[in-house]
C-alpha cells in the first residue's frame, strides 16, 4: 500500500497538511485513541469501534502502519495472536487528541452529543486530558483502580486502569495495583458521566451501572479533581 498524500500531491508543504494526510481520515485518530493504552487485536478494535467495517479498519491499520503510527505485534507467549500497537511517535498523538478535546469543550455549542457513549480507552484519555499525568502532587496518597466495559459492546473484554496519586503527581495509566483504596467497576459511559459530566454517582450505583468497593470518600476526592478541571474549561 502506498501513502495517499493528497495535500502533498497538490503541492502543499505545510507540516499541518502533511499531518492531516497521515491521520486526518475518518477513524484514524479514533483507532489511535483505542490503542493509547496498549496493543489490541483487529477484532477487538472492530468490536469497540461502533460503525466501522472490517474492511475500513484493516485499511486504516495498514495505512497507519505504513505511516509509522502503528506497528504489528503479537500478544501471548504460547498462542501467538496478531495485534496492533502504537509506535513511540504514535503515542505522541495523545497531545493531539487532548488538544482537540479541549478545543471542543471550550467552544462547541453541540457538545456533549446527546445519546452517545464512551469506550473505556476513550474516557481514560479524556481523564488524562483534563488532569495530565504527573500533575497535582498530593501529600495524602491515593491508589484507585477501574475495570471498565462498554455496555454497547458486550463481547469486548474489560479494560483495567489504575491511579497512583502521590507526592510526585497524578499518574493515571493502564494496569492494576497490588493494593488500592477504592475500586470502580462497570460501564465506561456511566463512569464518563460521573467523572466528566457531573452526573450522580449515587444514581449510577443505584442503577447498577457502576460498583464501588473501598472508601467512597477517597473516590470523592478524585471526582473533585475532575469537577474542578471541567469547571475551568466550561
């Protein structure tokens, strides 16, 4: 597959135009978002990306691989499974996703979009956008975890994330911790509503969309961080 550099063929030497040639097509940045927390298989990606066809996804992955944004890799030690991961350069696109998110939050009269949801990776990228890792040091450490599924995609496995908030910063990433103060499990869209849109945690718990184990006062501290961050851009 050759790279279709539309702007380049038209003689546009702008670096922004070249970037759009690489990641400006529909689905490209959304695929990148879903890979931000680690390798995913093509079937797993397709299940998470509502509305994309197998052919569209394969085309995007092949293009992004040729562009140097993603790389083919393997999951598992005994049974090798083909997956895709971001390159180091590809992971730098989190800055682009964050900038686009803040641009929409600060100015779009059409956001939030009604009757939509967020994938586990999507909500965690959004959380890191609002509170970048290694910010907000605290002398009262918190260790929290999330195990999130997308209720719209029941066949996709849950994704696990952890927060290690200490004197060095607010470190939110994929993975787990051996001991946590509070653990959240449930639907990623429900968690997005609580963390980013000011929806009621108690209501989400009562509806069974989320479950919390551990110290809810600790979780309230975490939610306050995002409430303040959202208010700052509102």
